[in-house]
């Protein structure tokens, strides 16, 4: 019997040397220690042995069992080590491979031009003001000298939330908001932001667009301040050589009111399709703040004067870069956007 165990040991060793997985090792375990193992045969025969023999055999069997357990666990360790090695090899990161490229975004041209204009005004000591896009009739019209029924309201139809609230048609309500907050103190602000009109979209109109409002209120403010400021702005935006022209116009919130034209930078004033042959291009509306507007927002018009202006950012950007359709700004097409 002891010889039999000895040969079984050899068998176990050879079998283990041939296998390479946990599953196979377990099969060997079942085969040599399980219910149908040759060991059971030996155990069955032990019944007939005498006490001495039983002792010796029992010891050999225990020793055999320990031997098999040890061999199994040794082999399992080896297999685990091999698995890790294999895994490390298959999951190795090749640091020399080229990396993934992310494409960089671009500032939207409207953002670029807005920031440029902000910089020019911040350089002159202005502050940036803000106002809500959902605005009350009171601020959008009433406080700007546009009472209910005023014919000039017709030019600025909008999207109404209810009878009192609408999407603001211009950034001008920020004038009244800022003056009311300043409580009679001097004001020097610009306000960039989105505005809305009930317009049909085409190459030059959009139901949503952007404006920059400007407002200066102080003592001894004259039309000369307005002209100097806007001339500086235009020269900064379009170059030193351009001429600037102030044309009488009408806005209910300014008196006098002007529209500002610059020499057509395409033809230099000769007349071309861009300027429709006139040699001039209209860029913004402006004027001296109407006494009613000053008064409604808490200023004594006999002591304080102001000038104001409003320009369309899309229009300035289109002129600046020669863009012929306003809708390009809103399509988010990278082929358009990456040009700026
Ligand atoms: N709010 C006017 C518009 O949207 C533009 C404008 C004109 C603003 C004259 C002003 C101004 O501040 O003085 O058509």
C-alpha cells in the first residue's frame, strides 16, 4: 500500500506539471483526494489490516494528503503568477503612441467684437452694466419717453410674455435702470446684451440680435462729448482714415437725435454696392438724453445732461469682416467660426 501511495505521489506531480489553469488543478484535486479517488480503495482495505499496519498506513495516508495539498497550492501560486504576467503584457500601455487630438474652440466673432468695444470703453473709465432680457413695458418703453400709444413703439414690435412683460427690444432700458440705481449721481456705462424684435429673419434681420448701449450723465455734458467719444470708437474699430458723419434723426429718448455714418471702408467713399452708392455706412443711433428721460429717472434736467448711443454688434461685425449674411452668426458652423 505504501508503494502504491508513492507511485500516486509521482502521478500527482506529473499531472500538475502538465496543467496551466485553476480549473485543471481543481480537477486533479478531485481525482486524487475526492470520493472516487484511488485513496478510497486504500482506505477501504484498511478495515482488514491489523493495528500496527493501520498505524503505519494511516500515517502514510495523512502524509499523502498533505503532500497533495501542498503540491496543489504550489501549482496554484505558479499559475496565478503566470496569469498576472500575461495580463501585464496584454494591458501594457505604449507611451510612444501618438496622443488623441482635441480641437481647440474659437471665440465667436460677436464675442470678440463685444470684448474689443468693452476694452475701448473701460479704457475711458466706463463701467459695464447689465439688465434683464425679459423686461417690463415700464423700463423698455415708458421710462424712455415712449408712453402707451406712441407711434414710435410700432417700429419695435416684440415678443410679449403678458401685458406688462416682453423680451426687450433694445438695450436702452438699462439706461433707466442704471440711472435709478445711481440715485442722482453721475453715470458712465456701456451695456452689451441680447435684444429681440418681431422681425422676419433674412440676410440683415434677426428676431434676436445684440446691441451695446452707452450712457453718460453728468454736469456739463455736451454734444461735443458725444461726437468725440463716438469718433474715437469708430477710429478704433475701423481705422484712423475714416470720416464720421452725424445725421439728424429721431428717437423719443434723445433730443437732439443723430444717426452716425462712417465712410464706406470698401470703396473709401467713392460709392459701391456695399454703401448703396452713397459712400457712407450707417453704424449707430445716438443723441443727447431727453430731459423727460432724465427727470423720470430722478435727475434734474436743468443741472444734468447726458448723451447716449446704441449700436448693433452684428452690424458692426458684418461691416468689420465683410460678412454678408447675419444668419452665419447663429449657425455654429466651425468653417465660418474658425476664420476669426
Ligand atoms: N435703442 C435704439 C434702437 O434700438 C438705438 C439707440 C438710439 C440707442 C439712440 C440710444 C440712442 O441710446 O441714444 O433702435
